[in-house]
C-alpha cells in the first residue's frame, strides 16, 4: 500500500476506534474495529473482481481493498460496499442500462453525462439507489479513477473527487473537523434531528467556515 494511503487509513482507523467504536460497543459488548471496517481481500480476489468487471481498478482503490473490503458504518452513506455487494450493484445497473435507448454522448468536465456507463463501479449506497461511483474508463478530459456522484433519477454526473485517495482524504478531513457526529451511526450535522444539540442547517463548507481557527 502506498505510504500516503496507508497513513490516511491509519488515521481513519484511529478516529473510528476512538469515536465510533464506543457507540457500537454499547449495543455489541466486546465489539472491535472489525465490527466497523471489514477485513481486506487477497490479491487473487481483487484480480478476479477486475476480470469480472472488465476493467482494472485504479492503484489507490486496489490497494485500499487489500486493507479493508468496505465498512458497515461509513460517513455520509449507509454502507461502504464490499467488493461483492459493489459488483451486484454495478451488474444490476449494467442490466438496466442495456434496456435503455442511448443518444449522443455528452461529456462535461471529463465526465460522461449518462445514466450509467460500463466503466463505472459502485462505491457506496445511501439506501435509496444513489451513491458514489468510481470511473475506470473516463472520456477525454477525465481522470481514470475519478469519483462521481450517482443519482438514479438524473443523468447529471458531477465529479466529486479526482481519485479514490482524494475521496478518503475528504472523508478524513470531515471527520477531523467534527462534521460527522457518532451516534447510532455517523451522521452529518445537517442531517441530525433539528432538536439535536449539534444540528446545523448549514452545508459542510458554510459550517466549516464558521468554526474558530486553531
């Protein structure tokens, strides 16, 4: 695993152990970090998934899978998908894509503005059919491994992060800033109940700008 990715995962593990694990342990006495982050996969398992997918995973995502195969609790989503669950999600969307009539390709800022593309891989799920996807075959102007926002009701596909590594760094920054609150799961402050003492109507950028500087 590259040093920078290893460092980010070490810090993520430390945060989750300190802040979220005690919450999980209230309902599951004796819980360990393994109740939050799933164990990594073998090189052979990752290679087999790439063969099934038809594209190679970016190096940072591939290395990450060797450390953790998804998570049960994950910031900003219901589930950080396992490789097996991600393939089922990806396969289902490919099947739905095959039933659709496609028009001329539209590319905006290096991202295909389509409902689904064969080179996309599901990363997480919000429980409502939406989430982030990894782009393994971007068009001209795109970056292999860029992370896109997928909303099943539209074909607007904004790029959220230039790489999987950048996505993990953003998750870590939001955790370190206090944006996510550990309760039953990790919840963004603007999604807490309005009567929660840490609730805010602001989005992340606005809330962060209002925080006192160290």
